């Protein structure tokens, strides 16, 4: 059971106020945090996001104890003293609490008083899950995840979605799986490989034949996997540019962004962010980043060269990262975003097909939800902000 669910239900009189990064960090460490909060709710993430003003908030019964926390990132709306409030994959709250208003209402009141015209949150409960075998069996022209009956539907996720909807929250991208790609700042659909209670043989046997063949080929070809350092980030960034051009996407991040991310995450906890490199005959052919928080591990960003792809450096990298996550006691290896298309002729499907080979699960999270914070001016700013996002 997730530790986000085991705290006692909050009383109706909840005290919410700013907390220090130390108090915030202590709550994350001592509240159990189950598999751990998202890395996007860590105090260090506030230092990664340039151009956003952070607030660390905590709430509880008023006796000094905390039962929930949130990292809020405030982005100013040009020409005003108003802010868009963003809680990436947060808050860290007891989403099973039937009195959700006990902490959500004070949170919204605080943000409005701080000048926020709208707020976006990312509730942590999952919504639906599909096993790799299920999706492989339903791959076909024009098909999407929404067309396939899920192997598992999380009742808590369903309940939270209904509670938010009844309070006027809007799900970014709507409720249709097929319409949601790109609507959220964080991926609504992710791919996760369970590690808990599995041996390394279990993980190996969970890979499909193509993956096992590629990992063996990389080994026979002499591909070497090493853990790099900050000095290797420029090479990672160069390969990322090649990958973006080849695969037709643009993250829009600078080398300085990754250098800052690497520095602040590892300053908070050594080894929190790692850079893995796949080298062949002295040349780096692929580089992937990995982030660890508690018993959760994320494969964050991958990059690879256009040449010598036949030696399968990326498969070798992922297998090594998965093994390292397992050895560190992680419960889950999160491969992050996937597209919702099951159409093999869709260019985006290649990424899903590659991740399906690990034998994990496609997971639809609740996604991100928004609401304006009352008042005619705030509603007008919110509409203008939505139009700005649509143009982007």
C-alpha cells in the first residue's frame, strides 16, 4: 500500500502554511513516502526550474505535525502581478481522504492570496494499466490505448477524478486518451517495469526475444556500459540533439539546464541523478539519465547516435540501468512517457513498441488538472493563458 494512503484522515480544521525546505524534506523522509514522491516534488527541483518562483507548503492538524506537502512553482503572467501555480506530479497528499476539501480548500485559498489566477496539479493515483501482452495483441491500424480494455482500473484513481470533476476541475486534454497526448506538461501515459519481489532471472525472462537478442548482441560486440559524470554531459547533450532531429521532437532544453539538474539533484542526495554511457571502440554511442528517489527509479532522458546502431547500445544501457535499480532495492523502474497510439504505421508507435519489449505495464495516470481561482479577472487571465498554451 502506498504511504500516500496510510496517513490518518485529516481533520476538517487543517492548518496550511509555508514550510522550510528542511521541514519539507524531513516529511518526505519520515512519512514513509512508500515508493517515494515524484522527483518533480523534491525541494531540489525548485532549483532546476529557472524562471519559476517556488513555495514549499505543508499542512496538518496544527500541532506542528505535517500530513501533506506541496512544491508549488509560480510563473508570472507578463504585464501583471498574477501567477500561474503549478504543482508538478503533486501535491504529496492523502488522496484517499474522503474529506479532500480539508486540505485542498486551504491550499487553493493560499494560492489565490499569493496572487495565483489558476492552478495545475498532478494527482499521484494511477487510473488504468495495460500489460505488455495485452497491447501487443491489440496493435493495429488506427488503434489507440483508449480502444483497449484495461487489465486493471484503480478505484482510487477513478474516485479522485470524480471528486475533482465535481469541484469544477478540468482535466488537461480532456478525458479522451486519444486526445491527451501533449496536453499535459508531464506525460499522462508512462511505462513501468515492476521490480519488487522479482529476481534478475525474472527480469531477464520478462524481456521479449528481441530485447534479449539485442542485449546479447551488444555484449558480444564489445559495448561497454559506464556511469559517467558531469564532465560527460556535453557529450550527452550532443547526442540528444542528434536524437531530436532523427525522431522529430524538440525538448527545448539547454546544456545548462541538464548541468543544473545534475548538480542540484546530486547536491541534495549523492547519486540521485546518474548519467549512463554506452561506449563502443572508444566512442560514446548512447547516453541515458536515471533519477532515484526512495524505492522509485526513473529513466528520464535518452540519446543515441545515428551510426553503429546495429550494436544495440540503447538496449544494453537500459538493461544495465534496470539491473542497477533492482540492486538498489527499487520497487519500480519507470521508463516515463509513451504515446497513446497502437498503430504500427504511426511514427510515434516505435517508442511504445521499444518499451513494450521490457515486459512491463503501460500506465495511464490521472494526468494534470486545472482550475481558475475565482474572480472575473482571474478567469480572463486563465482564458488568455489557455490561448497562449494552445499557440505553443
